[in-house]
C-alpha cells in the first residue's frame, strides 16, 4: 500500500499509525486543491489520508468539515470519515483492534490533535516544545523550504525508534528547530509590516514577498489580540491568489464556519481554518466578499 497525504504533523502521525497496520511501501504527497481537481489519480493500492476523497482509492481517512457534505455523493468507501481533531484520530479509532500497538504513540496522537485543531496555549506559540515544536518543522506554512518530503518519510520511521527529546537533538531536526528560533524576531517584524486589523479581521498580505523568514503561523494572534480571525493572502501558482483563513486561537469569538466558507470558493477546511485558491480575474472581488462575510 502507498500513503497519499499532506506534509504536516497530522499526515506524519497518520502515516506512523498506518505503517503499523498496513504494509506501506511508499508515501506520496499532494495539495488538497490538486486532489479536489482530480489531478492526483489513485488505485486500490493507495491510502488517502488527511485529503479529499479520491475515486478508486483503497482506503480514505479524513476529518475536514468541508468534506462532510460530500459523503452522500461519495457513497460506500473503505476507511473512515469523522469531524475530529485530526485525521490521525480517525485512523486510530478505525483500527480499534490494534490500539495496543498504538499505545507508544498516544502522547504523539494527543499533541497532533492539539496542533491540528489549534487548541494551543500562549506558551505553545511563543515557546513551543516537544511534538508541537517538531510539528512546526514539518508544517509547510512555517516556511522552511521544499525539501520536506525526504525529511517527512525519514521521521515516520525515526519517531518509532527514539523519544521526542532525542528526536529534537538529531541534526536534521535541530537545524530546522534552530532556524525557526533564529528567524523568529525577523518573522515578527514582517508580520507587523504586512498585517493590519480591520474590525475583527486580521488581514496579512504577503503578495509579492519573496524569501520570507521562517515562522510560527500562530504568532500573528499575539500581535493582534483583538482580532478573532486572520486572512493571510499569498501568491499561488499560475497567477492564482491563495487565501489561508483561520480563527484566532486566543480570541475565540468568530462564528463563521471557515471550512464551509472556503468550500463556496472552491477550497475547504475545518470549522476554524481553511484555504482557497482564486483565479487572477476575480481574486480581488472574491477576496472582498470573503472579508465582508467574516466582518459580518
């Protein structure tokens, strides 16, 4: 079996659990939008996890609220879907008969739930530790560069061998951890320059910015404590505009279901976070619509 997932802590933890229960020979990666657009073919040998459903796949595990309304059209499939803190939690619950084998990874699973659902404390954001810190080195939104695939595959096996304290001291991990710490203040300054508060919406516009410093994506909420949701705008491929939207993890007063809102614009996500990609011709108009919906 091959795993098809996304490169973050949830994808890694899901892959760890699946590699214990299934004979996994490879791990592939895909962007959710490419999966939605039918650009990633799958066969019965593929396990799709933490991504939208792909017709013809062997197993599917997901937890994004934007996919829940599509279940009727999907019909019967092997695997499981549930609105849960993480896709890894869905995998764990599905393989109930293997939970003795999963016992060494319960702490990892709990921390994956917290990071993927953004149930974090201020200290988790300003001084991340253990699995949360490791998760930042995997998250593409941290900005550590495109060489994560080899790193991800290696971690899936390495986390089975040694405790988290030793993992963080490995040179491959440490160089990423050190970079996040080294560039933290520079990243904060960039956030201050390119973000502003409009009502309750934090608008961060990174369009046209190259070689941004690495940084924890949740730091923005420490700069704008009165904001209850952020819209981060970045340049996408082929002239597209990418919007990454997320509820503040400290000021939890935003009532908009972000996954449902992003789904209306061809994207998806969770109750509290999601993304969409807008075409060049109507990106400004649709961005304005999304901002208006969040302000309302």
